[in-house]
């Protein structure tokens, strides 16, 4: 053991012989030295870093540097030619085999022999060798790569291509550049950093995915999200979440992010592949672009230990930022509603939802058993005092339901190895105690990579990654849409953010004695704090991937590569609804006959139609479970041929790929689970009978089997390092379209060329131009979209019968045969220029592109023969044009001070053609927008608002008949009278990054912006008034008297008689979707600010560290510009309730330590 550790770690140790059994050591420890060596190495390195020698004592350990007498500590600084520090340069001592990496200020320290040689290497720069000759400080300057340097490459997931030979449109971001302390999802960190990539944070909840678009949308009904690839393997979604679902707030959105389990500290770099040439080898899966993420790998040299700790706080929101009435104003509005007969005793006495006035009427009729008197005296003074208390409450729901959360994120990584084996291992822990009292998250990650070089012909790699997530969120169910009333609603919605914005501030959380105060929802007592405690979701996610690769050089020109991966992911969602929750109480609310007959959560027995509805949950609560699992196999074989002869370079790649993805979903609903009584179950058969008669099974399971195969090839030719030509083809096959032979296989292809103009003599004469390249590409890409089967699909079902005894199994037709259904396709043309000036101090990239999508899938109206009046069909086209601009500049660069500026901008517009869908009015006016021929995808339309009715203050619109009326049929298909507002997705998006450096300090500032889109203001009106709801402040300017319609567009409060006469008209709901409720979606946001201090090398050496830095940062700090009409509404966030939360303002303190 002594000799082995001596050789491997160059340390010595001594312990008392009385405490050591040499036979036990040699017989047991020696056998397991390979298992224990990383642990002992880590321990010894820590000890050695703090004390070169420790005197042996009883039960002590002596750690002594074996090379202390023959080596010395050499320090220095690496700079570029202009004097700026060069971080990340690898420094190797040839004799001691020690390795170091320069820190952010370019400094390094390394143990080397007096006659050693130091080798300095960095990608894109010349390699520098320097003999020490006894010097203890060696400063060097590196130059941008010449012939000896390693040129920059583009990693596509299939190949590593010399960037100068690459003709596709792609962008590379280093892991350190994309990383934002406190941001855990890689997809969110892309915002503003890549031209042509739009990131909309429609929900900021952990696990929810932002809406990421690369060069806009490509499909009318598909997901439109890019393909995510990690270490060469495409990520499969555990569940599919549609575009509209991303902003729905439904529980499924917590699983929408493909990269929620990826630790950002493990990311080495990211490549965004945009055009047909860049994505060609992904074929019929790359229509929406590809994001290739490469994780960190081990480096040759001694064991290097790095620790990163992020300590964050998300700031509690404040009513100062929102346009919500205080309690006094709210009660004055409620008083007017009451005076007009809409908050009267007869209505509120048996109402499903009631607040202050409802509570007052209840207490007027309830006798206190201890005094024998009514709880509230029915006098003018008694009612006044009661209402005064709530008028003065001014409850701060944000203070009650939110907190300045504390978040901790810790990552420890180990890296090292030899020329034969290099290893990287990291573990991470993320703990968020919750921005609200209803949520929290824990996530554990690990990443292990081992790269083996067996010989100059054979190499291999093994990767094991995994993550475990445990998350709690407020209890919720899926959102429902009601086109008749014109509303979107969610049963038992207790989202804290939505509650704080939409609940009257006159309501209180606690009564005058300090106990929880209850009002009424769903006919049952309700207190938000009690409900969040007794109604919540528990989500667990386990995701594990094992991956291996093998590379074998058959000859000096031919190489065989194998890549394979196995992935297993499982999610488990538990809906916990305890017996004391409002939801459970609603299932047993039958306080009188009126309430019982109105309560839809009770059971109406068809055998006894005259009987009152019965309670289905007499005791206990509900326990619902939703499980999803994914088993995924991916295998790839390829042969690569590379040959150079004279001025000619040739590269040919052919390969084959197969993929299996098996998914399973299981759901069950449990009634009568007694959480407070040891988990015993008292089930009532009426609950199951009620569901069975409504054809709602209490248990269900589904399985899908996705099979995928592909064959691909690419050929590239370069002449004289100037002219580059590439062609690629891939044929994809899928079982998703069933037995259809015409659509089972689809070939895609691309042709591209690049001209390195800077290699021409006439350009080389211009000294200030060091890079000039022209790129052109054209190709065909595709995607399956929402197509799942072109054959007739038959499903088993139970018949809908009024009696459970009459239910029998049956078969229904889910889809008729649709033999013409096939892949969605797109032709893409790209022309780009890359340019660099003044020794790289100014760089720019410009891309122009045009995309023509065809065979896009949309619903189409049919004759109805066979039982379906609409079908999916490939008939729509989509034309897209766009431009991208990236500018990077080093405005100032010298030894002590530097200033870099990066600007990204991407603009695109699209138009739907040949669409024959027939959407209803409501589908076009919802916040997510709709699709209509001749307009962009997800266009926002509005009802044409025509002012207020002079005598009542009721809003008027142009209806489906072209008439000015208060009545609108939102289910009508006549949409020509709607007002086109603009696209929901922003045509223009980008960012501006300023990076400053002064000695050991650095400052980074990122501003993101979006423009050109329209957004729907949050709904503020309902078809009925409730004293539970909050009103916005502009309601103070509402119509009150004839003539007010000339200077306000805020509808007035109608009286009970007028409300009755309106019958089936719902103008107040329609007002929410009118042209009066639209704002510009453009904004500029101070996205990220970070100030970093790097401790100088001379200090870190004294405390035994290689580097140490502290960073103070903040994200989402300030909305610099937004439409004033928003009045606090976030221009990105969809306040849909459920589990949705906006992105929070966050402050972070980060510590990074290298050993």
C-alpha cells in the first residue's frame, strides 16, 4: 500500500506500527487500492495542500511531498499579444508531469523540476514551450493559432468538423459564457446570447420549459421546440407537452424541460445548429433546429478538485408593482355591487363562492350557542362595523404567501488522468426551500466520464449520468376551456401567485383572535393557507443514462465509431388532498337542498331522480397518482474516411442509427384515504359509481412503442483550404405512421459550400481583415409533427350507461384511416458571412435565410362520413424569412483593463398559406393565439371593441354578423370581423452583453430584448360579480353615468335587472378578449449582472488553493422597458394558475474554489 500510493500520488505517510497490521494491509487494502485510491488521493491532496510536512505523533498521519527536495513552485502569468490575461491555458511540466490551468487573470502555479520544460497549450493558439532553467517565475505570451495550433471545430453530435471547412449556420457558446449563477435550466440561459434563438419564459417554475424557438416556428400544430442532444445522444421527452400546454400551468408542465436534470456546471460548451447543412445528419428530427450540449471530460494530469457553491435568494413580489385595488377601494366597489342587487342575501346565502358580504349574511343568520344570540347584530351600526374591519384590512397576500427564498446549489468535481485514461466525476445538490409557502425542490445530479486510449488505434469512453428530483407544488388539475361562456378556468385553483393577484385584499387570512379565517369556495369553508397545507402535489423524477463509445482506426485514413446509450426515466406525481382541505369538503357539501342540488361534486342517483344528490366522500380525502416511465435505447455505427493529397482534402462518413423508446403511463384515483388516521381507507362505492356512470375510469394505463431507424452519409471536399463543398443525405424510418408504406421512410438532404475568402491573396493584402468567409446551404428537413398513425385506430372503451350493471366493454374508432398522412417537410436556404477585423478585435456574422414549409399538418373539415367531421391532413404551407446578426468587439484590451461587447439580433416573419382550417372565434382570441390562413402562426386576434353602451356602460363589439352588439357567439366560425393584432411570438429577439475586466475584477451585464409581438392583458371581468375577487385600479375609472363612455373604456357595474335581461349574453367575458385588452409585447430587461473577484495567485498559493473567486450577481433585476398598459403584468409570463410562476428577481453569491 505504501509503495502504490507513493508512486501514484507522490506522497508519503507514516503511522505508528502498533496500530498497523502489515498482514491485514497487504492482504486486504492492497487488493482494493484501485477502488480506494481516488478517496485517499483526494484526502492526501487536501492535507498536502495545507501542510508540506507534519510531525508524526500517536495516531497521526505524516504527509510529505516526495519531490520537495527536487522540485519547486513555479508561478507566472499567461497573456495574449495585447497584454490581456489568457484564462484556461493548460500548463504542463514535462518531467514532474504536473498540470495546471490558468485562472481568470491568466495566472498559474505548478510544481516543476529546476531543469523542467513547461508546455502551454490552448485551442486556437500556438503551443509555447519554455525551459525553466531554475527560474521560479515564468511569464509567457501566446499568439492566435498558426499552422501548429489546433483550429476551432464545430461539434454536430455526429462529427467534429474544422470550422473553416464548415458551411452550415451554427453558433458555439462556451459553458462559462452561457452559465448564469442561480439559473439551473440550460434552455433559459440561452436567452439573448444566440442570434436567431428566441426564449420566452412563459413559466418560471422549476421543471417547466421556456418556449425556445430557433429561427421561428416550423409547424402549425407541432411542438416547434429544438432537438436537444447531450454528448451525441438525442434526448427523448418522458411526456409530450404541446405549445399551448407550455403556458397552461397544468401539472404536466413540470416535466416539460428536456434538460431539467442537467447540472449547468457540467456543461463544457453548446452548439446551436440552425440550417439544413448544420442539422443534416439529424434528418427528419431537425426541422426545428438542434442544440448540442457537450459535457466536461477529464484532463491529463494530477487530480484537480473544483467546488462551486451558489447561495441565492428569490425576492418576494410586492403590490407596489401591480395595479390592484387596496381594501378600501375594493369595499367601495363591493358596496356599489351590493346596492345594485348583485350581492344580496338570497343569492349569497347558497352561493358556491362568497367573501366578506357572504360572511356577513351568514353571521346575521347564525346563532352563537354560547350566548343564544346571532353572531352579528342586524343593525346599521352592526353591519357597518363588520364591513369596516375588512375595509381597513388591506391584506398583503404576497407577504403571507411568499417569502425571500433561500436556495443552495453545490457542485464538486474531480478531474485528472494520464495519457491512457482520463476521468471526470461530479456530484451536485440543489435545494430550493420555495418562493411560496406551497413549493420546494431538491435535485441531486451526478456525472461520471472515463476516456480510454488503449493505443493509437483504439479509444473508448464510458459515461454515466443521472439526476433525482423531489418537488412539491400547489395542488391543481388541468385547465378547462369554455368557448360558450368565453373563459378558461381550473377547479380548485390555489396557485399562490394567481391568488394574490385575483383575491380581494379586503379578505383576511387570520381572524381577530389570530386563528385562520375561512370564507367560502365550492360551497365549503376555504382558507388559502389551510388549503396549501392540505392540498398539494408531490413530484419525483429519476433519470439515469449509461453511454459508451468505441473508436477504431482501421487504417490511417479509415475509422470506425460506435455510440450507444441506454436511458431509463420515471416520474411519479402524487395528488395529496387531505380530509381537511376545501377540495375534500366540497365532495360532502350538502348543507341544504339548494346547495345539494347545485353541487356538481355530489352524486345524483338515476335510480331515484327525485332524491337529493348524495355525498360520495363522507370521510377522508383523495389520493391520485400519475406515473410515467421511459425506456430508451440508442445505437449508432459509422465509418469515417479522411484523406489529404496535395491541395485536396476529402472526408466521407456513412452510418446507421436505431432507436427504441417505450413509454408507459398509469393513473389511478383513490377516494376515502384518511391521512390523519394512519392511512386507512374507507371507500364509498358511490364515488366509483359516479365516475363509472360519467365514463371516468378510476384507473387507466397506456403504452406506446416508438421505433426508429436511419441511414445517413455525408461527403466533404476542400480545395486549397479555400473552397469547401459538402453534401449529406439521410433516410429516416418510423413506426409512428403504422403500416403506411408511402410514409414509413423519408429521405432528407442538404448541399452546402463555403469560400474562405481571407485565404485569397487579394484579401491577405488587407492587414486589418483576418477572417472573411462566405457560406451557402440548401436542403430538405422534416418532422412527424402530431402525426401518430395513418391507419384506422380502434380503442377499447366501456359503454356509457346510467347503471353500473349495464356497462359493457366496447370498441370505438379513435381515428379513421388517413393513408395520405405523412411527414411535415421544409426546404431551407441560408446565406451567411463570417468576418473578423483588427486581429480578431471585431467579429461579425450575418445570416439571411428563407424557409418554405409544406405538407404541414392541420385540422381540416370533412364530410363527416365515418363519424369524424375533422381530420389531420398535410395541406398547409408556411413561408418564413429572416436575418441574424452577431457582432463581437473588444473595445479596450490591455494588461489591466478590458471591455468586450457582444450584440445578437434575430428577426423573422412567417405566413401561413393554403390552410383550410375553420377555427371558431374563441380559438383566435385566446392569449396563445390561433392559426389563420394568410397570417403568422399563433396570431392574436381580438373582438372589435366599439365602446360602451351609453345607458348601461355595457361593452359593445362587432359580432359575427358584422353588427355592433353586446352579444357575441364565441363558438361561431365566422372570424372575418375580428381585429388582427399581431403575432404572439416575438419576431425580433436578441441581447446585448458588456464584459468589463479590471485587474482581478470582472463585471458582466446582459440585457435581453424582444419586440414585434402582441399580448393579451390578463382577464379582469367575469360573467358574474363576486366579493372574493380583486379589481384592478383602473376600475375606479369605470363607467358610472351616461356620458362617461366618452372618456373611459372601462365597463360599468350593471344592476340585477339589467343582468337578468341580458339572458345568454356574456359581454363582460367578451370584453377580456377585445381590442381594448391588448398590449405591445416588446420589452427590454436587465437580465443578468455579475461582479467577480478573483483572488490573486500569490494569495491562493499560500492557502493551498489553485484558484478562488467570489461572484455577486442578480438576474431578472429590472424591466427596463415595457408597454405601460401592462401595469405590472410580465410580458413573457402567462398567468394561467395551476403550477405556473413567473421568473423571479434573484440575488446570488457564488464561491468557486479549485484545488
